[in-house]
C-alpha cells in the first residue's frame, strides 16, 4: 500500500515537471515569434532621391527594318514552265523576264486572231466602198464594222496572252524565294506563287514614341539611324509617317525611310535604332527613376518614405527620358522615393531600406 502511494507521488511529480517545462517552452516560443513578427512587419524596399539635374532631351527608339517594297506575285495564266531565268539572290528590275511559259498553242491562237482581224478589216473596207455607190445597205456596213471591231478585240486579247507567256518582274529588287522550276504547271485558280521579290534599295524603320516625344517630331525631319550589327556605321533617315492616333500602349507609331548604301548592307528584319535630336540639347529637370511609379508612369502615384513609413503621393509626370521621368508637381528635391517593393506596400506601411 505504502509502495503504491510512493509510485503515485512520483508519477504526479513527473507530470508536473513536464507541464512546467512545456509552459516555459511555449512562453519562450511566443516571445521569439513576437520578435520575428515585429521585425517582419517592416517591408524591405530600395530607395532613390528626387533631384534636379541637367538632362539631355535627345531620345532613341528601337525597331526592325522593313523593305520599302516586297511582293509575292503569282501566275495570271495557266501553263507549263519551260524556262526559269532568275534564281534566289538575283537582283531584277521592273519588266525583266523571269520565266517563260509554253507558248505554242497561244502563238497559234494569236496567228488565227490576226488572220481573222485582217479579213474583217478587208471586208469592212469593201463594204464601205460599196456603200458609197449603193451596192450595200447601211445595215450591212454596220455589221461589217462590228465584225472588224470584235476581231480587233480578239487579236488584242491573243497578243496579251502571248505576252503572259513571258513572266516579268513587277517591281525591282532581290529574288528572296523562287517557287517554280522548269516543268512546273501553273494554275490560275488558285494562283501558283512564282517569286518573292524584296526591294531593299530603301528601307523603313518602324518605331514608337510617347506623347511627349511625338510633339517634337515632324514629317520630313532627318534622323540618325544605326543598325545593331553595324555599330560603327550610321545611316541618314527621313521621317515619312507619324501616326495621328496612339496604339493600345499609348505610343505613336513612326516610320523612318533610309536609303541603303551601295553594298546593300542593311537587310530587312535587322534591328535598328533611331536617334532623335532635340533642338534644346539640355534642360534642368526634376526627375525620378521610372520604376518609382506604382504600376506605370500613367498612374502618377509614387511611394515616399516619411518617418520610416510609406506614404503614397499623387504626382504629375512630365516627359519620359529613358529610365527617368520628369516630375512637374507633387515632389520636392531631396525627398526619398521607393523604387522597389511597392507591390507589398500600402499607406502607412513600415519600411526597411536595403542596399
């Protein structure tokens, strides 16, 4: 009996000791969690400073070169290709014969049409003389004239068909792709593709600019153009088109025409850069980094740090100058703006600046 009481006392004591240890561990963990929570309450951000500095108003815009003309042309008539006179890479001029289609039947038809026209013309001449002496009626003369006119039309069409047997280049340029070989059968419906011709004597560089930049551009202005593959070469371009309406991204498409050099170094599809020079080379502007804006520049919202917390300010943005943006109103020189971490911020959030 005495032994049982001792055993019970030992078990109760052990349980009490375990409960005491667990309680102390819980309090310790809660204290540590509170410290971590307090530390994690501050959002890590990177910052920059609002400042006024001299900024170049020149700007650049990138795009791809496109040919001034390109054409995939197709057969107008059916027939069998006899000869192909151009290959891929050849430079051809307008009107140059590129291929010849079998023409024996077409030539026979043209000869027949010519004979029919000559007979109709002779008949009309006889009827005309006979009408003067009363040998034929006016109706007979009119019928002879109609027959001659119809024969002339048939002859014209036959001669066109003869001309169509010699396939000619509709534009000048390089043969970029050839679709036919001797023996190829051409069809009119659907039309058989013959050649791709690309004219790169001149090219177009298509770029986009924002609303502040487009205001300084005019059609006909000269623009310096470079190609990424020729960093040491410059080309002179001329603005030929400025869109009257912005695209979905609120930018305005601009086209620049460039005359290629004699060796045709520029190729369609190359990456190019247009350098737009401003009349006012430099100007003192209040600026912030572009990534200081919440969302995008058009939001006109920026977080600043005041007393260790984030404060959302409404600003008025001006010109976009590469990775910098002009601030017209809403910020003062020396204010600290947040440039990363905005997605985790709200008004009054505590912040921790990281390098």
